[in-house]
C-alpha cells in the first residue's frame, strides 16, 4: 500500500503535471501549425481528382499539376511582370505610409487641420478605384505613375485612419502627466502618442499591404496596358484573350502568393515590434 500511495503521490506531482502540460501544449501548437497546410493540400488533391475523373478540358478548368507546370514553363516572363507589380505595390505602400503617418500626426497636433482635410480622405476611400482609374489614366501620361497613384489611393486610408485612432488612444492620465510637466506638443507626440499608436499603425499596415496589391492589379486591369513594362494583371488579360487558361491560373497563383507573402512579412514585423510589450502579441505567442 505504501508503494501505491507513493506512486499516486508522485504521479500527481507538480513537476510531472507541468511536464505533461508542456507536452500537450506543444502537440496542440504543432497541430494548429500543420492543420492549414494539410487542409490546403487535401483541397488541391480534391481539385486534381475532380478534373481527372470528369475529364474536364484544360481550357475550362486546368488541374493544379498543369497550372504548376505552366508556371514553371513561363516563369521567366511571369517573373518580369511580377517584379513590375511588386514595384507598383510597394511604391504605393511606401507613399501611403509616409503620407498617411505624416497627415495623421498633423491631425493629432492640430484639430482644425483634421476638420478641414479629413473629409477629402473619406472621399478618396469611398470612391471606387474602378470608377476613377480611367480618369487618372487620361490625365496622367505615364502609365506607371497612373497605376502608382491608383494603388496609393486604395492603400492610403487604412494607414491614415488607424494611425489617427492610435494617436487618440493614449491614456488620458498620461496625457495629464505630460501636461503637468509642461511637455511640448512634439515631446508628447514622440514619447506618448507614437508608442500608443504603434499597434494600430501596424494593423493598418497589414490591411494596406494587401490593398496596395489589389489596387495595382485592379488599376492595370482598367488600364488594359500591354507591352514590356506591364504587371501580372496584363498577363492575366493576355492569357484570357488567347484562351490560355492554365497560364491565367499561373499568373493568379503568383498574385495570391504575393498577397500571402506581404501578409506574412507584416505579421513578422508585428511580432518583432510588439512582441515584447504589447498584449496582442504577448498573448498570441503563449
């Protein structure tokens, strides 16, 4: 009986419980990480089987294997177009970040400026880019500059609105403390408002990253541009006109992978910047 009691006591020891908990937690995290890839692979397998079993022609629905083969065969030309799309996407995103953050800081420092300019930002946001892209393409001679402007319009507002909300979210007690110590507006902005706005800014950056890609692709669809200096949207249009459906799917795969890459990059930025101090990343990393 003594051995049984000792065994029962030892099996319920805090050390073993903690070890079992860590092991269980590690298994759960592993399953959570691998599950999306398994589900995606099963979806691709189902797609492949449906096409093969029903003998669906490739000009209606190509199989994933054919799409990958077409992507590999046309990788050179598609990568040239991909680089052009990336140039437009990240150029527009950089302009949106610089303009959005600068204007948001100006709004935080001067209420009258916000009252005067914020309606224009809202107008840009609620106006469909498809509706104004033809006008932009008419007024601006350079197609690249026109596409850059269209993508910037789409990506600008999330940066501006999220940063403004973040600058306003600073604790009022800390604001009073800065006022008590007679901090200048720029000191308050630098040491209080900017750190408070950082999580909101990064959230807006995640949204704007995808929107800048969408804006670049949609603007090029509207432009119907052709030639050497064109992006993936032009390759999609060209393939659809020639009924080269596998090539169209290959270009779509590149667009989707680019969007996923942009999102993952900003997720990494969020963890690096906020991981050690902000509750959103601290809780998600546990």
